[in-house]
C-alpha cells in the first residue's frame, strides 16, 4: 500500500464534456481573426454585417472594414493541434451542400 502511494500516480482515462447550464447563450460570428504569441493563440470572433453606402466609401478609401467583436478566445499553443484535428474531422463529415470549404477547396485568406 505504501509503495502505491509513493510510486507514480495511476493514470485514468476520462472524457471532458461541456457542463451545459440553462440560459447559457450562444454567440454568432461569421469572421475570425487569428493572432499568436509564443505561448498562446488568440481567436477573435466578429460579426460582419452588410455595409452601408458610407461604409463602402470608407472601406474604399482606407481599405479597412471594422467589425464588432463578439468573443475573444485565448488558448495555449499546446491545444492548437488538437483543435485543428477536431475541426478537420467535423468538416470531413459535414454534409457537402453545407460545406463550402469541403475537400479539395482552398481556404480564402
């Protein structure tokens, strides 16, 4: 018994799932800006709306369109490979008519 307490901890397998709470709202975003430091990656989610005539003229003059930030997520760099794999798997099984960036299509950057 004493050997087990002083030895390496026993590994356990478990799955982490979101703890859904009533009233937790979802946030819609149709644009994501990504930046990083050596320690983390920041995903800034925005909602881009159709531009007014004045906003179009300003965008033509300054080459910038400002979009309201809906959420900003900062994740450690160690999480990024797993996040990318999960997103790729979801896109792989996503129905083709609803997957405009499906297999063989290049991203728009």
